[in-house]
């Protein structure tokens, strides 16, 4: 089987090591933290980011990017989104031209509003690109619980080969060529999970949480279509599948953050007590700014941005959201109009 480099020793990068090692691949993991590298190599565990989950034998961890990328048939990129640009710029010196990279980071660059495919296109311009996203809690897939994800690649031949290398009986990879839509679903599910956590923390009930899921999906579709994505992507694993998982379980880092905010805790206090990154904190402002530039109405996203970044309070923002005109249910209207115009 193939040698695979995985860049990012957090929970998901470590979990993908488990998936690919069980599929027979020679896996090398790059992690920034010396203690993570030592624990994986010595004890077959990542106590910092994936505690309590034993790792398969044969995973080699390193702090050397060159060693992780050396002779790799393909590389998975799983750092936090805000670190992707700097890390892939470093990786360029060690990655031969033509080696495919798969981004697994579910975030949007805060300062630029760029998706990870855009960032990687700038920093690794000679690397064929794919994106992997979908409902997949790291601890579950590392423990061989079943999951299904979307693998997006514009090149159908490369996509089919990567799918064959990643897909397995308990980790199913479904192929698409919608790279933008696949990534945007992963971005938006984190923003919406914070919103759902806030209403859960305020004890406003499951009915309102379900409303946010449905209306949040409509916001995602509107933005996605404006960026060239396809509706059906958001009805699949990397869209509603990931939104459902993250917005319905306090196991989600972003939903648990929202719950804490809804219970009255301050953002800085919550973040200070966590070692993992809540991608929605950074993505909310980036998505809100992008929606404003494109003239797209995204009130739930704007609410989360104001709560996280503009000093708003949960009760005021919830009342503001509920006071908006309800209007016509329009989740698929833009797509239907475009389809009719096309033909």
C-alpha cells in the first residue's frame, strides 16, 4: 500500500492516521508538539488531543516536515485553518511537484475569507488538490466506529484513485467534484453549531435549534451557489450530514462553546480553558464579511459574528433574530431559478 504523510497532530489528523494505517498504509504524522510525537512513538497514544484512544502499531510521528512528506504518495493536511498558510508554505520545500494533497481543515481564513483550497493553491501551486469533509468525530473514527465523508476532487481520475486509497468498510468516502461546496459545508457547520449551542445554553428548546439548522442550511446554500457550488453537495454528507452532527451534539467543540456562551460565560474565559481550536470562532467573521461583500443575507451567521466579535449579548441577538420578517421559505429557490434559466 501507499506511504501517506499527515500534517497536523490534532484530534482529526491523529484519527486519520488510525483510519489509513488500518487500511494498510505506511503512515507518517507530523505534529508541532514534541510531547505528542514522543507519546505516539512510545505509547501509541495522543494524550493531548485524542486521550483514551489507543493507536494502531506502525504510525511514525515526527516534528520534521521533510520526514513526513518524504516519498509520500499523497499528503493529508489537518492543521487548524488559520495555520494552514504558514504551514503549507514551509511544506513546499519538502513536497515534490505532483504529489497530491488533501485538505481536511474545516475553516475559512479569517483575514482573507479564503477557503483552504484557495490558500493551498497559493502556497503549494504544483500540488494536485482534494478536500475531505463530512460528519466524523475524531474519537469515533479512530475507534473504528462507522462514518461516511465526502472526498472532493476536480480531477476525476485522481479523485477515484484517492477514494480507493481512503475508502474502507468502516470509513466510507463518497466522491464529488464540488471542491468549493464540500469545504463550505465544513466551514458553515461550525458557525451554525455555535448558534445552536447558544440557544441550547439559553434553554430555548429543540424547536428553535431545529429552526437554526434549517435556516442555517438555507444560508449555506445561498452563499455556496454564489461561490459556484452545487445544491446537491449541501444535501449530502459534507452539508446537512455535518451540520446535523455538529449542531445536535455537545461533543462538538463548536456547539459546546456555544452552550458555554449561552450559559453566560465570556468567550475569552471559555477559550482560555481549551487546548483545541474552535474553527467557528474564526470562520464566523470571515463568512459574515464575505456575505456582506457579496450582498447575501445571512442573519444567523451575522448573529454569531456579533456575539463573538462585536460585544453583543445572547438575549439581545436572539430577540433580534426572531424579530426578522419570516418571508417565504426559500432554501432551494435560487437553485431552481438558476436551473430554469439554464434550460
